[in-house]
């Protein structure tokens, strides 16, 4: 269901704009969106990339699926409708962070292409970088760091992505990484290299 904004609500224009905030931080703000199956390595990779960006004196914020469900989205379950609302809220929040001039790292299964496309359309062209953590289901299930695959196979968890709920892989992700064959160090270097090539990270 689409909720239209109240006609009496007027957008307030700020005296400090996104370009000024970005220039101050020496970076082109964007959303780096990590999508993949549970156990694919999204959170680990996003954490490592943020740490590297921090070492390079860039300004970031990391949004993680589990962490957000402890607060902002704690009222949502895991039905398709709730998953869509989860990503919609995260997209709006990430868009505000981009307006603040930050590099936003977002690690979410985000199984549906339509929802990831919705987030992409919230920001300007080039400000959404989709990182498909394309680790195969077999490797994710073998890792099973939270024991969720075991529970899903036993029928204790329903609507679990990759088991009884679909995952729609990106068709044109900017970056593709398979953590079952690629080291964490090499994966981080690949992403940082992309950000430098696209001049998202700027020299002092």
C-alpha cells in the first residue's frame, strides 16, 4: 500500500546543502548496498569495508539488517509484505544519510529486485552501488553461523530466504563478490578500488 504524503506537509529547504556537506568530507555520498543470502558474508564484508574507509579518513555509517530490527523495524516480521516495508524504511533512512554527505553501507538480504530498485531510485544516478555477495546457497548453509538454515530445514522457521522464500539475484550489480572463493582482504580491495575509480573517494 502506497501512502501519499500529507498535502499540508511542506519540504523545508536547508541553508547547508548536500554538495557542501560532501565537499567538507572529501567524498561523493552514496549507498553501498550489500545483498545476498543469509550467511553469505554481507555483514562481515560491510564491516571490513567501513573499517578501511575509516582508516582512509572518510565519513561513513553502517546499517545492518539484524541491528535495525532491534529498533526502527522491530515491529516488522518476515512476511513478503514486512520484508518490503523493512527495505522501504531503510531506503528512506539511507537516502537521508546520503543527503548528509555520508557513505552509507547497508547489509541486508533484500531478496526482491523491486525493493532494491526502489532504493536506487531514491537517490541520484551513481549514488547507489549494488554489491551482490554471490556466495552459493550450499556454502551459506554449510556456514550457518546463526543456525537458521538448520531451523528452516526442520520447519521451525518459515519464509526463510533460499529455502522456502525466493531470493532474486541482481541482474546488473555494480560489484559481484563470492566470499567462498575470494578472501576478505581481496574483497575489500575490490570495493575500495571501485570507489576510487568512480571518484567517490576524493584526494585531500
